């Protein structure tokens, strides 16, 4: 990723429409694969749980290309949302973001949990980055990553 600058910025309430568009673009193919693509439902699910202070924008050379949202509780960081626009996927950007989340988890001695749609390419991404499948739901796979810090 030489020459590419990944940055992070806390979101603002005014970012919601942009985040909805990113979520829909990133999830469209996976949701179509399971016959559940509904842009209105995708929009509503993000808006009802949107917490700007817990949502981080992912920037590539100052351009917003994705975001993630974390929910923290005792010993656990739950990745509620993690989306990179399709045009920027498979470039190592997701790994940079995930490594930053893992670094945070190590510092706070937390494990990470998240889910991925069963038909999503993200399942391979998460397992390749050390996440372990621990439960299957009707539409989602649930993963965890245990802090490997000694």
C-alpha cells in the first residue's frame, strides 16, 4: 500500500446520508445473493442505531471510502458495521482498518465480535484475518477474535 494514506475520522450526525449510501453499495451484492436486498430496510437499520461518536470514517487520501461502528462493553468490542465501498475493496484497506481495531482491542484487553452475511465475501476476509466462526444464524455467521496479547 505504498503511497496510499489511510486515515480515520469520527463521524458527525450530518454524515448519515453518506453512510447509508456506503452501506447500501457495500452490502448490495451480498444481500442480493441471499434474496434480501432492500435499500429501505438497509437505510432504516443503520439510522435506528447510528451513534456518530462510535462511528469512524475511513479515508483514502482524504476521500471517504468506508466506515465502521464499534459498540464497547466489558471485555468486548462489537463491530456493528464495517463497510468499504466496492471500488476500494481487495486493496488491503480493510486489513489496515481491521488491524487498527485489533490494536485498540489489544490496548483495552478486549475480544472482538462481529457478524457477516452468509453469502458475503467478507467471511473469507475475516477468517483470513484471525477471526473464528462460533455460531451460524439463519442469515449471518458470527465471529470472534480473541486478544492474543500475552
